[in-house]
C-alpha cells in the first residue's frame, strides 16, 4: 500500500510538472519586460499564423502567449488591488483554449476570431497597466 | 533617403511585379492575387468587398503634431485652471515626461467660436476650416502608442511602431488597384526643403510588392526626377526604342507565356512613358483659374507651398489617384530655423505660422471638392502622429500627448457635422475606449468599400492585414 501511495504521488507530480514549470517566481519590483517583448511579438504573429492556416506556428504562438498570461495573472494576483488585470489574464487564457480547440477542428476563421479577442485582452490590460510615456 | 526618380520607380515596379508573382505561388496567394491578368498588371482595378462611399483619400498629415487643444478641442476648464499644477486625478494611469517633468497647466491666448449648425468649436487659428464645420466628423478621443515622432508617425501611417509594414496607402493600392493607368495610384506630396520626418518608410509598401509604394512628388515644377526624356533623344526616337523593346519582350513572352514578370516589366515601361505626359499635366496648375489659385493661397508666400500641394491633390483626385498623402512642411521658427508643428516652446509663434500656412488651403480644398461634386467620393483625413499636452513645457510650449487628441474626417461618406468622443476636462486624455490609429485605418478602408479583416497578404506562412491584429471600424463616423 505504501509503495502504491509513493508511486501515485510520483505519478501525480510528473503529470503536474508542466503546469508548475510554466510558473516563475514573481518579483514585484522587477516586471519581466523581456517576457512581455516576446509576448508582443507573439501576438502579432498569432492571428496571421491562424489566417495563414499555419496551425503548428499558431500553437507555438499560443504557448508563448500562455506563458505571458500566466505570468501576468500571477504578477497581479501577488500585487493585489488589481483584480481587473487578473480577470483580463484569465479571459486571455480562456480565449487561448478556445482558439486551440478551433485549431484542432481546423476552424480557422473561428480561431482567428478568438485570436482577435486575445489581442483585445492584451490591449485592455495595457490601456491601464502599461501607460505610454509622453516621451522616451 | 533619396528622392524617387523615374528609373527607381521602374526598377521597383519591376521588382514589385516579381514579388507579386512569387506571392501567388505561396499558399493562399493573397486574397486579390488570383488571376493571370492581375499578376501581369498588379495595379489592375479590383472590386471592393462592398459598395464604396469614397473613391479617393486625401490624407493630410500635420507633421510634428499640432496642439489640437489650441485648434479644435475647446476646454474652458483648462483656461480656468491655467497656471496651476495638474490635478493628480488627471494624471492617474499615464506616464508623463521624463525630460523636464510636468509643467503647470497652460492655456494659449485663443479666442473660440462655434461654427455651423453643428456648433463645433474652432479657435481663431483655424477660421477657414471652421467655415466647413458641417462637413466635418471630429474624432476627439484619438489615442495612440509611442510618443516620439518617428515611432508614432510610423504607427500613424503603417499601423506598427517598427519599420517593415506597408503604409495605409500601399494597402489601398494593393486592394483596389489603380483607377488611372497613366498615373501612380498612391502619391505623396510634401512641401518645404526637405523630406518629412521619417522619410519614405512612411509611404513604403513594406512586405507588399514594391509596385504599391507611394510615389513622392517633389515640391516645384518637376515632381519626379528624370521624368523628362534625355535632351538628345527625341520623343519619336524614344517611342521607337520602346517599340523595339516591346516587340522583343512580346516575342519572348510568346515563347514563355507563364512569365508574367516579363509582361509586368513591359507594362511598367509603358506606364513610365505615359507618365512623361500625364504626370506633368496632372500637377500643372497653369490652367486653374486665378480665383482658384487665390482661394488656395497661391498668391501668398505663407500659403503657397501647402496650397499648391492641396490644389495638386484635388487634380490627382480628379484623375483617379486613390490615395494622396500630403505632409505639411516646416516653417521658420523664432530663431529662423525650419521647424514643423513640434512646439515644445514658442507655441504661439509656431502654431500661428503653421495654421496660417494650412488653414486657408484646407478650407479652399473642402469648398473646391464640394463645388466640383467630388467631396461625396473623396475622403479628407486631417491627422497627426499624436497631440500635445494640457500642461506647459519650457514656459510657452507643450509636450507630446498620445493619450487624447483630435483628428477629423470630411467627405467620402463620413458623417458630416458630427463629433465622436471627447477628452477629459483639461484635454489631456481621451474618455472611454478612444479611437486608435488602427481604428482610423479600419474606418478609412471601410469607406473605400474594404473590410480590413479581408484585405490580406500572405507572407512567410502568415496572412497579414492592414490593421496588424487590432482595429475596429468606428460606425458612428460613417454617414
């Protein structure tokens, strides 16, 4: 029985490992700008890859975007008093799931519509949390 | 960047045709790149997605970013609070200048007046535009990203903050082709003694074939370098040379009918030949009446440069040019240095000079288009890369403001006498959702009968569109 429990625990950890792997330690003093640059590049590829019926590339974009939304979700959850940003991150993740389902079904138009919602999620968050400077 | 010459244009046109041929071999092939005829002539007219309200666009870019707070966006509260610190509530959620910080609220010495049945407010700097208030659809909640000129001008014209994407005019040429086989479908006009900020990247075809890029007409009587044939070659001689070249190319084409690039090259030679006649005629103002020239301000040095360009723009519209991008030129500032609208200091002198240069010609353009029955099908867009802040800078100037400023449309199926959105009480930030440059692009394309989501071009496995991955049509701006 004990052996079974250990094996079960090990199996559960292995299954959960990818999920934990996506999580990074959040440092509230140092927002990960490099990650956000990657995400901004990925979002500009996402819909064009889908519209171009380049499903593999779109899935790669989705993985990158998932990393970004997950980080944003964790960052703003830890920061507190920014529930709207947390919600936007969740919506972004949900739209990514929708897009991936449509991609699996080869419904490229529906997937592209979903990708546009992901873009909106990015912009909605930036409108409040990434204000543009008057000068650089 | 060097000025566009006929030879450069020929070369690029040929390259462009080749690029289009290649694109047709890629999956999807681009929504418009389908038939052999279109491949042979990438500027062949193409149908819009739905009935177009506008046939042509005159895109008036005010280079340097005017303070629309001092032209169109009347803010009594700003006047009342002038000289005080900006209330903190107005600064929440924005990052202000790192160079000199936020100055005190600044109001210029403007007089304001309502015009027309719409009752839109105009300052004393733009009385001639004010007379056309009922033709205008204001976008008073404009916003953008990036706030240096090069970056924001690029975004204004191409939709992205990095070079490489096609300008809006290039997308329009790609999507609709040319309505006049003897002229470029996309022309850029600028005045002053140097190219506009950012240069040709702002009328580039980006990843689209080069044939769709804007053709810059220089100020003066000879708009395209090397347009005239060489002195020692007579017109009949040149014609004979081209006939020989054409015969040889046709012979080769008959052997290899699949070589659309060669056919396109032959056509570009012929276009250049026809342009030797058509381009000078299109911009020759000698047949315009004295009254028209006076209306556009050609008899006054202050308005002559910009007025000439707007009169040329009207003539190009009459000749079926799809997209005319007019960039305002610099004028001498207090130190005698040429400067665009970028009034970080001496706003009064800067804007007085610039409005004197553009107000009368723009008023004349709107009236002239109306009188000739062209305003219904010609969309005039008054735009800039961003606006300027409510707070002052250097005592008597204003800093860059990407958060809230005014642009406007007139004609071409836009909603006349309408104001869309607003900025806050001091004119610093747009209220609500705001209208980004992507949304303006989507709306302009809609008025041209194009769905911005369906104007696509396949490159490197991706299907790109003019509004990148953003943009929404603003239906309220459409009549």
